[in-house]
């Protein structure tokens, strides 16, 4: 973080601004861990400043990290500090409208805050414990709520028939453990069209506490953390699962606040690999520790896209097969 006072002054005077920080050479104040790529002695700084003045060249200051952040290397360098993109409700509302959604499916609806913002001809919501507080009929011609677990819903063709065809947009936000999400994913894909889009919530956690599987274990641990009450469970494991077993899918990782979205297209409704290998996969990924190191590794293997890039005009067409 540059010195704000001098930076503002330079902006007001329309002058270019460069800042050099020297190593602390006096005592009396606590040691500052400046977020500065360039630390030098005062003699070196004078030479450097002269060079800048003589060549009229500035240097790029690193604004990417927060102020006063420690220079100590993080053990989890790939886990983002925060997802700074559009809130996922707004992203989904824009996307559903831009895609002219005919049939929308949401697994895990709770109060219906998201579903009320979706634009669709028909919306079907599935939840074993609805607590509706929002206007679900808004921006839709027909809304249908099914009080059931997602497993019961997919197992009953007469319930699935309420969709009257393949969903063109599905949002998976039911129970937050990877084996539940895995089943929700392959069951949704099986009733989809190759051009459908499946979006999964909470798969990009910001630390390992919010990813704890067991709510009873999570509750006391999240108290006093930066993200109190944020529970993603270990659904992030769906990412390495799909990377390993379904490299044919097109996956876009989006920086939606608060815990990211994972958007999957290029679906193959007849591909039975995940269902056939379900028990093997659950065992394999159950053995993978649900810890910060593995979450960090997951992030190191993906590239995150800004939500605004996708919702701008017709841009979504270049990200997802339509
Ligand atoms: C985080 S809330 C959903 C929030 C909603 N999608 C939104 O964004 O406004 C998760 C919901 O999943 C539901 N749920 C839990 N287990 C489920 C299951 N097996 N099948 C479907 N929904 C489930 C819960 O009852 C809860 O209402």
C-alpha cells in the first residue's frame, strides 16, 4: 500500500508517483511488514530515486496484496483472500436472463432468495426442508416446489417429469459434502441436454475451517474466524474428481462472492462413469485429507474467471456451449 497522503497529493497535482521504502533503521516503533517489493538501504534509495528522476521512469507498485501484510511466504499461497466478483445471486439472475432460460432446476432452495431472482419460463425447486420467504413466482411463468431430498427426486420419474424436459440451467446447492454433490451432479447431467449448464455453489472455500464436513465440528471452530457462519463443507473435492474422471467436461471457475461458482458445460447425459465408479471415487477422495494443503493444491490447478466477464452482454456464449 503506498503512502495515501503523498499518492493523493500527486494525483491532485497530476504528477506521476513512485514510492521507495527503506529498511527500518531506527527503533522505537514496532517493526512494520510493509507490502513492498522493493526494500533497500537509504543510500541505495537515493541512487534509485536519482535514476527515476533522470530517466523519468516510474516503477510498478504492487497493489495486489492488502496493506501491512506480512512478507512471510504463506503456506497456502493459492487460496484467495476473498472472491471479489459479483454476488452469486446477481450473477445467476443475469445469466438466467441472458440465456433466456426455459427450464431451471435448483437443488437446495431453503428460503428461495436465489430462486426468486431467476428468470425462467419454468422453475423447479427441490428441498426436503423449505423455509420460503421470497417471491418465487417472480420473473417466471410457472414455479414448482418439490419437498424431497435430491436423491428421492431423481429416483422418481414422476417428480422429474415436473421439469417437462431437460433443464437448460441447473443450480446445485443441496447437502454440502462431496459425495452428495457428486450424486447431484451425475443425476442432473443424466436428465440434461448436452447444451445444458450446471452450476455448483460453495466449491471454492476460502479456508479449511469453512470446509469442515461435520457441522457439529465446524460450529465451535468457525466462531471468531473472519468468515463466521460460512459453511461450504468439503464439496470442493468435486473439482479434482471431475478433473480426473471427466476431463471431457468444460469447467469454468468463477469468482462470485462469497464462495465461488463452478460452471459445467459440454455435458454428456449418457456418460455413466461417475455413477459406475461412485463407490470407488467416494473411497478414493474420502482418503484425501480435507485440509488447507489440499484445498491450496486444488486452487493451484484451476484458473479463476471474473464473473463480470461472463455476464457482460452475450459473452456467456463464449464460455458455455449453448
Ligand atoms: C444453502 S441452502 C440453499 C440456498 C439457496 N440455494 C440460495 O442460494 O438461496 C441449502 C439447502 O439445501 C437443503 N438440503 C439439505 N439436504 C438436501 C438434500 N439431500 N437434497 C436437497 N436439498 C437438501 C437444505 O434444506 C437447505 O435448505
